[in-house]
């Protein structure tokens, strides 16, 4: 009996008992049960077992008052059902409050048996009596197909239970990690459950998923842990040979060093080098890798290939080869060069590879040219700290870790690492980390606290302020969508602020944010203003916010202003915007509404961008345009002139990232122009068909000498090319636009080729005229000149059109948005305009020379009268056609590059669409030979004496 006056405490505890390793050995693939402070692994089998006991303790304090603090870890010998000794890992007795019971320095001993037993403890004037209750059998099994998983496979861990379980969690203790990592559903991890069965699946497994898997759950009043060890071998891509090739001069470098490196966590690999005569092999651990090094002391006599073979028990070996080339006397070499990296003497035609200097990961390569001159340095070096954060974010997205804790930690470390961004690869790693974290936040609906959001804004401010020429421009060449990715990441993170930290505002030079929390009975209008240049304001009317009131929850509205980001976004313009050059005010405004954990986008918002120049277009950045690269779109947005000020206001019926584009001119979209263009093209096609008909009637009469034959052959080919081009151009608007439409691509290519061919045949005429003027008595070979004209008229434009297609189509810059014609913003259109203007310039020079030659009396002493008339026909045709073509495309270029009124657009449309009519009139019907042939054809042998007679003849024929 316990004295009634003494304080009495009855305790019931669950304690962990660790069975000795000898009693818990098992085969690989079997499940293990544990409970306690941590796993105890058998590295070969992965087996182990922990038992749990329930201890009932009664404490009597007969001689002392209730102690304020009594606590001490306790080791207790005990016995399991099999009589094998077990160890009590620790004991902590409390009253259920915060104060412990056992005083420091106290040691106790407690023995347990299979049934109810008693034990005693004397010391410090109190008595401990208790009993131990052994747990039941393990209520679950954890199965695995194989403890060795190959890279790229799917790992399946299956938990089968025969009792009801609660608080089930999965953990991974990676090789070399100080603690286990929680596993949850992610891009690689999936969890499926049914009655008595839970499956953990991991797709596309790699060596980063190797380690011990722990299934943690509660059942029958006990806490259970089941363990499985999984090994994943390395792949050949995980092994790095440094260098991959080497050229050595035995006179200057009698010895050299080779290395092959693997990730540092895989310590179960051994390496062997061959050949290794006269060499020494060693192992050293770097920051994130383990390297096996071969120090070759004596230079080989001939070119040699050294092989590093990595082996691990039960696995296929990995092999990396390094070729060593010997530099001999007389070989061309690049000299030794020391900069950030030391480049040794290298044989011409080889590429030198070296590790990145300092705390950077990757390699640098430099080619030695065939003439012994060093080429440019190609670096893939990235700051190791930035790469580590990117990898951590990617594993978090895959399913390793708890987003609520790790996102904030990664953002805080990323803020410190911004200063390490010194190369385009560093910038891409930083933006990539933010992008991955944004996806994690969106997928897991994670909320950020104010400190995490401040880290996001500070990182963004510094990134936007980075040098464009040295960082952003090279980064955009490697990844054109890097600016769009940054915008999407900042949008997602900025709207994830938890409601408890609102209202919140933050101002930096390149980033400004305002976040407000509106009660269910929010005011009439939402307004936000930003002290930018020009000032920026936004407001949402009451009727747009009213539908959100019925949710009965607080409404969070976040407004984010980014400066300089618009200059980092690609110049992609959606349908209706693709035909112009635009400037921006340097501002991007993003507005988001969150209510009840959901994002609301269908809200009308009005924005005032201040006083702007040019013709404004209200746009938003659509991340889905241009195959995910993003682009500006004006869908759902319109410009509204402010009534009281000259500012530009935009009204949009949805929420996202907005800006305003200013074009130097407004391209007219007038129905009259479209109708005029179609009618003109139709008239041009009809005139060209008539021209072909005229040539069909009079061809044998007008080509009686070589000059006339060549001149009319060039004109005929020009007519054919222009007829086909106009027909294709007239039918192109009927085709579905876009690079995925083969018909649209074909129409654009054919129009480009045929219009170029028209001008090149025109150039052929000019060159023919120039030859006759400069080499008066030189006889031309009709077949040879015609062959050269065909090559010039068809082969050159075909080559230009093909090169343009191959160069700009992979970049997505070949077709204009919404049209089957060349895109201007990427430069494809200038591959057409450039040659055309050059040809017009050459024709102008030839015409000038022809006029000067005609003014000289000696011209009459040259060709015969018939040839002279043919030459005059060429000159007359060029004198008429060249101004027409140059004027047309001069006006076209003017309408594209600068602000013009509506009149040049009409002139361009009329002249461009009437080229066929001009060719028929001035190139064909005004030619005297053609007129004489027509008179002979239709009016007999009586030649009319005037133009009126010719007209009368035409009337007689018509009647």
C-alpha cells in the first residue's frame, strides 16, 4: 500500500526497445518493423526490427514533497518473448504538463518479462514500481519487387495491413543525408490507397532516390515503422571524365593527370584505370563529387586511350575513355595560355576541356583551330550554390520534402545567392529555381508569409536590374522564354501571400506590390495607385466585385508592378498585332483576386497608364501563345480615351499581366483597302493572262534577233512568275494561318520565291541591256545567255527563299501572326525587301547609263537598226517598269517603318496590285514590234499610219 499522505503518480507510456542486430537479420526485400529514435540499418540486407513495450509506472514519494523537476534518460535491460535481451532506448517521465519528474543525475534499472512482472528502484527517497507489456505481432508488411532498381524504372513499395492504421507517412533517408525526408505526392511520387493496401510509386527513378524507405504509421495503440533499402546504380551520364581528350607534348609535360568523377553520395564504387604502368591512382572527394585520379608520371610513346572502369558489387561496370594525343615535332599547336583557366599547349584540331574554377560546377572548353589559333571559350559553369538550390527545388516538386517549410527556406537562401549571378547560366539557374518553386506553390496551394514574399520581390528587383547585354541577351539565346518564365513565376508567388499577413505593401526600384484584404462587405470600388513614371493607376468597379460577396469569405486583391521586364520579354505579337513595330512604357501591371483559395480572373479592370505617345494598344501577356513561349495579345482589352486628361486608359475584362504598346503608326484596317487590293490583284491577273495571250499570237514575229529573243524571254518569265505569285497571294487569306498549317507555309514560301523571281528576271533584263551597251560588237550566244538568265531568275530566288525558311522557321519567326506571309519582327521580311531594293538600285544605274549612251552620237554606229530598236524597247520597258516597282516598294517600306497617313497606304495598294496592268501596257503593247505583229495578225498587210488606225484595227477585231 502507498501512504495516503504521499503524492502518487500513475503513468502509462509507450517505450522503444531495440533488439540486437543478431536477432534482426533478414533477407533483402523483407519488411522490417521499428519504433524509436532512428533506423538501424544492416547495409547488406537492409533488415532490422524494433519492438515496442507499454510501461505502467507508479511513483511513491513518502519522505519528500513533490519534486519540481525529475528527468533522466534511462537504459533498462529487458527481455522479449524469445528471451533475447532488449535495450530500453530512453525514458522521460512527465506529469502531462511541461515539468519533468526525474532529477538530473539519477539512474534507474528496470527489468521486464514476458508477462506482468514487478521491479523496484531505490534512490533519492522515492520508490518506482512498474510492469512492462510486450506489443502484439507486426500488423503490416512492406514489400518491394527488388532492392536494386534500374535508372528510369518505376519503384513500387506496397504496404499490406491487417489492422486499421492511422497517421501513415512515408520517408526517404537518402544515402549520405543526415535525416529522413518526407515523401508526398508530386511530379514523380504518387500515393494510392485501398482497403488494407497502400502503394508508394516513384516514376523515372534515379540515383537521387536511393536510400532507406520508411513507412511510419500507428496501429493497435502502437507506433510502427517498416523499412526497405533501395539501391539505384549510376548511369554513364553521371560519370564525368576530365578531360575527355588531351593532347600532350612530352618535351614540356612529361606527366599529366586524368580523372573520372561520380556524385559524392555513391561511395560503393571502386575505380580501376588501364593502362596504369608507371602511374599512381588515388581518390579524392570534392564538394559534390568523388573523383578517381590517375597520375601518369611518364609520357606514353604513342597516342593512348586510357579507360576508367567503375565497379560496384552486383552491377554492370561503367566505363569512361580519355584519349591522349602526343604532340610531335612539326605539329601545329596552340601555345600555352593562362587566364582564369590554364590552357596547356594543345595540338591543332583538338578541344581542351577543364573544370570550372572556384565554387562553380561544370566544364569549360576551348578549341584549338587548324591554324594553331585558340578559339572562343565555351563555358557551362554555374555557381554551385545556385545549382544546389535548383536541385533542391526540383526534388521538392518531384515529391521530396514539405512545401510549407522548404519553399520559404529555399527563397531565403536564393536571395543570398543572387549576388553570385555572373553568367547567363547562373541567371537561368536562378529563374529556373523560381519557376519550379512557383509550380510547387500552385500545385500544393502553399501560402507564403510576408518574409518569404519579401524575398521573392527582392530577388525579382535584382534580376530585373541585371545587365541586359552580358546576362539577359545570351540567356535569351539559350532559352527564349526565360523572361516569360520569370513573369509567370513572380505572378504565382506574389498572389500566394497568406491572408494573415495582409494588408501588405512593398516598394523597390523595379518592383512594387500592394495587397489588400477586403471584408465580405467590401467598399464600392477597388483602387490602387503607384508612383511610377508615368504614374500608374488601376481600379475595379463595384459591379465586378459584387459576385464575390456571396462566398462569405475575405477577398484578397494583389497588384504587382514590374519595370524593365517588358524589355526582357520576346517581341511576340498575337493575331491583330503582328504587322507593326511597338514600343512600351517599361511597365507591366499584374492584378490578381483570391477568394476562398481560388483565383478569379473574369473581372473588369480599368488601368490608367498616363500620357503616352503614338497609337496605344492595350495588351496582356498570354503565356500560351507561340507554343508556350508567350506573346502579347489584345483579346478582351480595349483603349478608352480619358475624358478629363490626355492619359491612356485600358479596360480589360479579365485579370493577368497587362501593359500598353505604342506603335509609331496605325496600320489601316479599312474595308475599302481590302476590296481595292482584291480588285487590283484580280485586274493584274487578268492583264497578265492577256499578256500571255498576246505573246501566244505574236511570239514568232517579235523574236527575229537574239537581243529581242532574250528580252522577250525575260519579260515572259517575269509575267509567269508574277501571275503565279499574285494568284498565290490572293488565295493565301483563305488558308488557315499559323506555322502548323502546311498549306500556309507553302503559300508563304511560294509567294516569297515567285515575287523574288519576278525581280530577278527584271534584273536579267537590265544586265542584258548593260552588256549590249558596254560591249557593242560582242556577239552573244543565245543558249549560253538564256541559261545564265534562267539560273539568275530561278536559282537565286529559290536559294534565298530556302535559306530564309530554314533559318527562321525553327525560331518561330518565319510567318507573321495570323497571315501566310513573312514575319517582319524576326527579320524574315527583310530577306525579301533587301534583294528587291538592291535590284531596283542596279536597274536605276543601268537606266542612267543607257540614257547617257543614247545621248552620244556614236551609238548609231553600233548595232543594226533592228537590234537598235530592240535595245530601245528594253530601255523603254525598264524606264517604265523600274519606277513603277521602286515606287511601289518604296511606299511599302515607308508604311512599315514610319508613321504615315492613309494616302500612302492607298497608293501602295493601287500600285502593288496593278503591276500586271503596267507590264501589259508598257512592257508588251507599247513595243513597236508587238504592234506591227498584231497589225499583221489581225489587219492584214496594210499597216495603219497612226495610233488611231491601230485602235481602229483593234475595234474591227473586237467587232
